[in-house]
């Protein structure tokens, strides 16, 4: 029998897999609210730190940015093969270095002038690699955003791994809001449903028109991205071949592309 990791289960059976997560009991819901309160600030809760350190592995190879160390979920980690009902929190999207994020981080490291002295928002930050790359490349201000507060805790640990001071991590849903004037918005691997793609398109267009915000998108060619009308407003600025391990873990995608969104 072939054992599938949680990533493959989501890719193959996304709707059914997510339905399992909604069936968690009240105890988990209460714990979730507690974690949200304790990790949304700048101080990391000791219990959350212990959980992340015990259930992730420090990785600095097998991806496009060996300069950046990250705590990720790997086949050697406890929860890699567990079904969703056994997880203490939501599905750990933050614990995977997705190809779109890899491409964005690589691009910022190779082209520091894109972010130098700029105010940058990393939307759907996940493990925080793109935000970390922006800091390393000289951004004046970096804010990460991910609606999963556990991702915020992981980002803080990843900052420590790379000898960086933690930057703010916002855990509210920013799509549809207009919070600040960003010089640059970066987002990777966000187009995984038609509804989300539509919302992102309208929100990013508003920011670009109202504030002159530059938008960079990283994606390996997911269906909801390549088939969306946003394609008419995209200009390819870089493409990177994926490492063999990333290729195998993402249904055979061979490359990832960084796009400049120009509505």
C-alpha cells in the first residue's frame, strides 16, 4: 500500500480532506483560539515553540534558496502521514515550501533592487521565505500575512534561524481590505480556487490603480491561475526550473514562474 503525505491528500482529494478538518471537536476549537491569541504578537508562546521544534525539520537544501533556513514538515516528521483528524491544528500549509514562493524568494534574492528601501507585504506568507528574502535584500519594512496563526509562529522561528529580527505577521484576512500603501505586494501559490482567484484579481487591481503598488506573483502553473482572466494582465519576468524533490512533491511541475501583474 502506498502511503500518501498530507500534501498529496489535499491535492488529490481537496474538498473531502478539508471537510474532515471541520469535524474537529470543541476542545480543539478552544485550543485554536488560545493559540491565535498567543502567537499573533511578537512573543512566541513556549508551548507553540516546543510543538514546532519537535514536529518540523530544519531544511536548507533541495529548493531554490539554499541561503534561507526553514522549519518544514518532511516525511521524517511525525504528522506527515497522519490523517487530518489527528492534527492538533489546521492543515499545515505553512510547513511546505511551495514552488511559487520558492520562485519569488529566489527572484528577490537575485534582484535586491526590487525591494531595497521598499515597504513590502508578503500575502499568504506561509513559512515566511519570501518575506525573509525581502528583508535579506534590504527592504525598508516587511509585513507577512497569513490567516493561520501557527504560520505566524513558524515565521518567527524561521526569522531566528536566519539571524533576523522578527517582522510583523498579520493573521487577519486582508483580501478585500485597504490597510496601507504598499510599495510592493508579493504572493505565491495563492490561486487554488476560482473564488479566491477572483477576489485576488479585484483586490490587487484596486491596489495597483489606487496606490501604484507593484505586484509580483509566483506560481508553477496551477489550473485556477493559468485559466483565469488575470493572465491578460501578467508579464513574465523570470522562470526557474524546480529541484527534483520539489518537482516530485508537486505533481510533476517542472518550473515556477514569477509574474509582474500590470492591470
